[in-house]
């Protein structure tokens, strides 16, 4: 997973992080 996020640009990583956090919170 670290590798996958490593190739994703910072902006996209931020959105993905928030999106994933939202699911985890739910």
C-alpha cells in the first residue's frame, strides 16, 4: 500500500487519505 501511495501525487494522496479516513470513521 505504501508503494501505491508513493506514486500518487501529494494532492491526490491527501484526498485519498481523507476518503479512507471517512470510511474508517464510518
